[in-house]
C-alpha cells in the first residue's frame, strides 16, 4: 500500500508512524521526504495530514479508525476493519459524526475484472445466476505471523475469506439468507481451513479458504445460460494475470485480460476522488458490514471456539 499511495494520482505519502527506524527505511527508498512519527498520536495530531491508512493488526483496526476520525482525518483501514459486524455499526456512527470518509481497504472491487463481472452477471450474460464457487488458499505456518496469532484477530477467514464472500456479494448484488454448513479446522486458536456453504435468495454458494494449502484462487459464477470464471480474482498480477472468461449457450468463449492494472492504486485514487468531490465511494462501510455479517454467520455455523 505504501507504493500504491505514493503512485496514486491525488495522493501523497507524507508520513509514517512507527517506533522502528528499520521499518521506516523501506518506505524512505521511494518516499525520501517521508516524515517519521515515533507514535501514532503524533501523526494524528499533524494538521498537514488529511487522511491515514491503518495497516495495524486486525484487533486494533476499530480503535485506531475511531481515533483517526476523532482527530479529523479521513481513514482507509486494512481489511478486516472489524472482527464482528456490530463493531462496524460504531464505525459508521463515528464516520457520520466526524463528517469524514472511513472505509475498509477492500481492493478487489476497484479492479475492472470485478466491475466487468458484476455488469455481466447482473446484465444477464450467463442467464439466471444459480451457483457460485470460490476458492482461495496459501501456505503460512509461521507462528509469529499475525495471521497465526489469535490475540491479533488472525485466521484464514478474516484474512482471505472476506474475499470469497465479498466477491459473491459484490457481483451478485445479493445478501446471504443462511449458512447451513461450515467445516472449520483450527490450529493454535485460529482457523486454518474453512469449507462452507451459503444460501442466497437466488443462488447457492460454496467456498474453501485455507492458510495451510498450496496457493490457489478462483471464483466461478454459474448460470442457466453460461459460466463466468475469474482465474486470478484476488491477487491480480501477483498470483497470475487477471483474466475473465465467459462461456455462454451460444457455444462461444470470450476472455478479457488486464495485465497492467494495479487495484491498490485504483483503490487509493477512488478514495481520494471521494474525499475531494464527495462522490460515493465504491466500497462503503455498509458493504463491509455485509461481508463481516456473512463471516459471523460462517463462524457461528462452524462452532467458533470461545
């Protein structure tokens, strides 16, 4: 995100709050004029800073998003912005009271492949959407990594499950009615594998996410008149080139690729545009609450440990 902020039109990376000079060094290689603050409060007190990005461990997101809003800053916060849907209600209230933009950094909805997928599915290109399948996995068993630390709000669902759930909601425009099945496997207090199913008003959904499997990602939207597949939906141009393939009942296959799009830069530019013009932001807190509510449903169905 540091390079993306630096590269985005309408944004300038001007400050970094950290107690570690070593952590700052990497940022200073591309932003040598960067102001370094020894404490988060120092950055929030600087009147020259208009907006902040919060990349802290998951359990600190709500606290520091609220503090930034109270300091009069616009806020873009790393995903997940909260650990439960009800906590986002407080953020929405704080956002409205401050009159500032606060949003979750959910970059995939800023990528043209998802904007295109939503237009195709909701426009009837695959007929009536009947079923969605999504998978996202990688391997990380480093016990020191925050993804593997329960006290920091770690776990695979919070790290990558938000992508499979949010993608289905964004493209379809529908909300889940029920989560009838969830198989969650835990290690050291964090979920490392999750297989779950959801019933939406118009379609069924199934997903697998894991932090203990070989890297894989895809999402498939299956209709009665066609199939739409995104083969690199979540880590575009890192895992692979972003590509969308549409197969329809006319026995034709059409593929679209985006080899040069950086959805992190798009996200920052959309955020700045909304701040500067008042335009609606593509991923408001209300959307993030919907994804978190679905995640809460999966945890409940899978027997989330106390």
